[in-house]
């Protein structure tokens, strides 16, 4: 998504809703609306879709590694438990 283009379109739509008496100030109003929208979006700490997708992929890889490690730990615990039982029986 092209954020600046969407902001421009939204600013034009909002300034177009102004009463007819303010139409001569439309470009000034449009710039003020655009500036206000951009400022508000910056304060929201938003990320781009690309950044989101990258972090999602990193999280999925991390989750896969964690699951593999959990499986290894479970196998090691099971192995240690069996060895402990065998030693106790002797």
C-alpha cells in the first residue's frame, strides 16, 4: 500500500466535504488535513506491511526452532528417566 497516496486521497475527500463558502480555501484545508493525518500516523508507531511480514517470518522460524528444541529436551528427559530406572533396579 502506498501510504502517502492514501493520505492524499483521504485529505482531498475530507476537504471536499467542506461547505461551499470554504471551497476557496480547499488547498489550504487539504494540506492541513494531510499534515494532521501524517502526524497522527507517525505517533501511532505503525510498521509497513513488509516489516510486519519479515517479523512474522522470523517469529515462525523461531517457533519452529523452539518446538524442535522442546522435542529434543523431552527425548533427553525420557532417556535420563529410563537410565535412572535401570540404575535403581540394579
